[in-house]
C-alpha cells in the first residue's frame, strides 16, 4: 500500500444533549467550539476534531472487553507525570468524575475520567515521542 493513514482527523462521541455537552467540554477540558447545531457540535481539543453527536439516552463510546470490564475508546496524552497529576487535580477541582492515578505495569501512569454522558476516557503521562519531536521541541 503506497498511501498511508497519516492521522486520526475526527472522533465521534455520542451525547444526549449537544448544548450541555459542548459547554461541558469547553468549560471542563478547554475545548474550542467550531460549529454547533441541534444534532451535533464540532470541537477542537488535543490537536484533533471531536464531533459530539446527539444520540439515544443509553448510548456511549465505551465497550466491554472479554472479561466484562468496561473500556474506554480514547487515550489522551500529557507530557509527563507532573502534567498528569496537575490535570488530575484540575479535573477533580472542576467536579469531573475521575479515577485514581494508576500504575498499569507499563511506562508512565494513567487515570480515567468520564463526561456527562458516561463516555469514559483515559489519560496517559507519556507523550508520543514523534508528536513531542515534531510539535513541541524547539518551541
């Protein structure tokens, strides 16, 4: 295959109330609103576009693994353990539902958090070396 996938451009997140959810992402996570109508909102967050799509009450982006454990579909990265701890504290102060900082047996640490609709997200303390080199070093 000569053409390669270069990046994930958009992630879609099911929400029950587009207006409330957009405000939550803006106020709690610092997202920037690009577009909004009754059925969707387009947000810029973490160098990616997120579409909040109006969905049914019981719909979210989580899934259950073969062991019956609820899993997240997205992991955000921060630059180091101090950044992870600071974000964890900030989310708690902003009354976001968060899990404890965990050692999962690999490099770095993680924690999970949830949005208004129960969508579960992960945060990892290890920023991708490629991203760091390309976008952060030398700035």
